[in-house]
C-alpha cells in the first residue's frame, strides 16, 4: 500500500493550499506562495515531550507537515531551503532520504546553500564519497552520529538513520517520503521532535523483494508508505502542495494531471510554446524513426506503435525501435529552446533517456545502442530513473506485447515515473493492442478489508494516457 491508497476523503478534503487552477497568478508567484505557506505551517508546529513522546505521529496532536509534489516541482529545492533556514536559525536538523544518491545530491546542494554550518554525512562502512560530496570542506563523513555532533545538519539514508539508537533532533526533513516504508518511520520517529515530509504521491510504491500480502489490511503493515501511515493516524495533519512543475512542459501537464494526480492538479512553469524542439537536418522520410520524433517535437508526445503481437519480454523489434529513435534524434541534431536556453542548445546523448519496466529489457537496449555506436544515452528501469530529468524520454510501455495485464505492469506509479522525466518530449514505444488487453483482462485483484482503494487506479491511469496518445499514433513501417 502506498500514499495512493489514502482514502479519497483525504485528497478531496485537503487539496493543495494553492490550487493553480483557481488563482490568476504567475507560476513563480504560485510556487513562492506555496513555499511560504509550508514555512508558516512549520512555524506553527508544537514541540515534543522527548523521544518517547510519539503522540504526534501515532494519533492526536500532530508534529509534522506533509508536502505533496508533482514531478519536477522542486521537492529537493524545498528540502534544501527549509533545512538551510532551520540551520541558519541555530536548529539542528536531521535530513533523511531514501538512497545514497539522493543523500549525496542533498548534501552537495546544502553545502552550496549553507557555506557556514558544518554538514555531516552519515554513511555505511563501505561508503565512498562521490566527488560532489568530497569537494566541500564543510562536509564531514562518519558511520556514527556521535562522531558528527558538531554538525548542525546531519544527512543520511532512512535505512542508516534506523540504526541510530540515541539522540534527539529538533527537526527532521524527510525527502521522497512516499517511498519510505511505515516500519522505517516507526524506527526513526523517536529521533526527532518535528518533521517535514516531502514527496510525490503519484510515483512508485515502496519496494520489496518479498511478497507482502500477509500484511494487507493490518494496522501494522510494514509496506505501507510512511506518509499513508502518518495520514491514517493523523487525520488533521497539515497537507500542502507544490502547484507548479518546472520540469514538465505545458503539453505534458494536462495528461499527467488527469492520469496520475486526479485530486490535486498542477500547472507547468512554462506556457504553450514556451519550449520547442527543432532539428538541424531534414528527415526526408528515409527513416522510420523520423515521423515519431517529429510528432513528439511538435506535440510533446508520440506513440510509436509496432504491429500487434505477443512477444517475449525482451522483444527484439521493440528494443531496436527504442534504440533507433535515440540514434535518429542525435543524427538529426535536435536543438531544444527553453527558458534555460532561449538561443537553443543541442540535445546531447546525456539529455536522452530510455525507460523500461525490467532490467533485462534495459540491458537489451544498451546492447543494441552499443551495436549502433551510440554512447551516453541513459537506459534504465523506472525504479532507477526516478528523480532523473532529461530533454527527451523514450519509454518502452510496460504492457507492450504482453498476454496479460499483471499488477506489476499496471502499477500507476511505474508508468508515471517513466512518462514524467522529460522537459520537452516523450515517445512511447508499444505493440498495438494495449487497449484491447485492458478489455480482455478486467481487474481481478482481490479486495482486502481495511485497504482503501488506490487513487489513481492503474487501469484508469493507463487508459487515460493511451487515450491521449491515440491521436498521436505513428505506426511503424
């Protein structure tokens, strides 16, 4: 269960503080007002009676604020800003993220934003500091929190913080909180008095390598998202929203909002025409990949549809199509124009990514790119691409060529991650017949007591996205 499992009463009763669709303001004004509201809410949080006083997290008087964010809305920027302001006020802060890469990114940004206070990087024994961490003289690295007592800001993964058994911090700032499991929150709750939980409710569920059905519906379900558990036990906890996505273009926001954020909504930081893609060479119709990339450049989206067929997971034709699209974008010399580069900048290989549902699919595409002598394109699964940003995203649809529609391949969060990495365009590669697959395999997941229905449902999210892509379909030759 994840944050999307929170009953709709929460989503409807507590919408984002600043709904973009209701205020005739600029995107910058909306974003700044949302941050100001979050800071005001933090100022109003009560203190705690100590590490054994967890009433604010298990029911009754709350000690936290939740901030929901769509893709690219500035979650990390908010985490850095709040942490920097607390540290500047002399408040020790524990910063919690879910992966080492996320922690390193936050440490780097915090060191740049707060050049004065010392920052502690809490790490495992085998941790090797990345260059972006090692370059800062104000950052200290240690395996034990006791060795970082002089640091006003201390950052580490949730798993590492769960090993800290003593100490009390006035504040905790938790990034990607929807990817934290509820049992992890329980293990670290005694280490802080007040907390800010920041995350994206539309993305991937907390990950597990074992089956978790045995806990479904139980109040102590360890696989429940930390935010879902927090909201279930604290019905009055303040929930705010970041109303502007600075990553997604205006062409993407209506689609993503309808499919994955039906209760909150958000807007793009740029208006129609604010970003565009052009090519330095003409296609001349000589390559099958020309039409889908030109469609995506014009409309922001394209569906490159292969003939209907049931295939193995590493569908060779789909693999070649994904690689050919990336190769052709580079051959045509794509140039992106945006608020960052009004004069235009060349879309290089590192600004293109290809996303898949499975690691063997990603490896097959990497191998194909190697045969084409295309280097630098990121190819990975949704789990590993989460948090990344590129100019052009190519997605191998999780349901392409499948005989069935399993819960894994239907998960709304997986499709949301794959289709929300881009600043300019997204091309979805899929075998024909996905809508018919929905009809042939109706929802058969069992209903569990005490488990709220998921919002958005994977079926609804997939249908909404495919309905939009239907008018932008380009069939392979």
